[in-house]
C-alpha cells in the first residue's frame, strides 16, 4: 500500500520511502546470484555426478548459514538487554 506524498516520491504506509527497499532488493538479488551461480556454471565443466556431490556439500553450508542467522536473530534481544543494563549500572556507579 503506497500513498502518494510528492510527485516523485512514494511513501510506504509505515512512513519510510519505498525507495529504501530497492537497496535491500538489489542486495538480495546479488546474494542469490552468488549463491546459485556455481550450480549454473558447473555443468559446463563437470559431470552430473560431480555436481551432485558439490550440491550436497553446498546445501550443508547453506543450512548451517541459515542456522547461524536464526540463532543470531534469536539472541540479539537478550544481548541488547544485557548491554543496556550494564551501561545503566556503570552510569549509576559513576554518579
């Protein structure tokens, strides 16, 4: 849902310009291309059996990367609370 704000600028319902999402979309596109490009280029040089072995190992790498991202996302609020409480306690001691 976009609302027209100016002649050349659209603002999303949340108030942020929709153009900010373009950077994220380009980043996602480049990430997906670099992740999947080897599988598209390998058939030129290697056999299907060799590509299958590579793909199996690559899927393990991708799965571990997703697990790290999920764990990091889950832990961030707790780390933020710990950090802010530590800053408050240091400020209270120095006062």
